[in-house]
């Protein structure tokens, strides 16, 4: 059972605190996911990945397209937040289970990225040209939150399951690189060399801090779970990506992220000031 802050607490939108939540005045580092947490450039990516999976997956006797779609969607969302290659490994395994001969998972990943690029290329180009504003593709209030964390002296890190080259390009297009500097990490073709857990472990080791000093923001289960495992404080950003700024919580994200231990659930960053005041205790 989660709690909602009382009237007068300064929150104007939806926010939930899990039982046992307590302020962490000693937080020194914050880790952010990218897609759906800060950036909306890739909003709608399931509309590319799910049909591709359905197209590639052999049908079983009596199985409908709707049945395959449900299976593929479950597989994809269960692995959301991990590197894209893991979803492709799952697809290859499903094809094998059904008697097919899959391609290498990396081929599926590159084909997915090719299809996704056709959908989102114009978004990055429109930001760079000035035809669209950065805010059009930024989760509501994100920039203000980053500014407030920087003012508090918190070191900011970004880790994404999206390929690192694209994360860095898109972070720069949205102007987020000024907050993270060289601390932007993403997936590699050699997928065993990167994971969000590795990044968290590196942050703690290199800065010689306990997990209690780490604050994380994410809309995928991986960063939330990994943060909780080291004793950090995890804020679930249950963003309604298709309706940015609506203030509505995505119920599927909310349930899943609370299920892996999220301490706080928010729809976006409209309440950045009271949120950080509550998290830090002042």
C-alpha cells in the first residue's frame, strides 16, 4: 500500500511513496535512464518492435496474429530497460522453440534500429534545425529537475539500454549533455561489456560511496531493481509518453515498478521542488 502526500505538502500532481520511504539527506550521486525518463525522441518504439517480432515469429497451428502479438509484447516489455539485444535474443529463442532457424540476434537488433530510424530520424533533425523545440521531446519538467540536482551538488549519470552512440547524439540534441558530461553510458554491440548494474557498481566503487548515497530515476524495471539491490533510493517515472505533460501515471509502468521495489512513483517532474525537498529531507 502506497501513500499520497497530504494537502499542503507542495505537490500539485500525482505522487506515491512506498511504505518505509525515508528521506536520504546524504545522497551524492543520481543515475538516470534515458528513453521515457528524460527523452521522448523514441516514443512509440513498441509500435516498431512488436510488429517486427510478429512478422519474424513462425505461427503455431491455430494461433492467431493477436495471440502472437500478445506473446511478443509480453516478451518485449518484460525485458524493457535492458539492452535491446536481450529482446532480440528472446526473439531468436522463440523462433527456435517453434522449429524455425533464427538469424543472429545482432541482425535482428540492426534491422529493428533501421526500422526505428525511419520513424524517429525526423525528430532529431527537427530539433537541430529549430523546427521543433527540445521541450517537445523532453519528459515534462526534466530539465528543471536536473538543474535543481546540479544546484545541490549531486553528480549526474545517465545509463541507457539504447546504443551508446545514439544516446549521446540524442542527449546532445536535447541539451542534456551539459548536465552529464562524460558520464553518459549506453549499450554496446559486445553486450556483455555493458549493463546498468555495471554502471551502478562503477559509480559506487569509483566514488567510494555506499548504495544509500545513490538516487535513481527510471521507467524500466532494470534500473529500479538494480538501485534497490544496492540500497539506493529509486524513483519510478511512470510516464505517459504519448501524452507528455498530462500528469497521468501509466498504470502498467506503475504496477511493474512498484513490484520491483520503487520507493516513489511520479508521472513526470512537474513537482521537482517538493519531490527533492522530500527525498533529501530539506
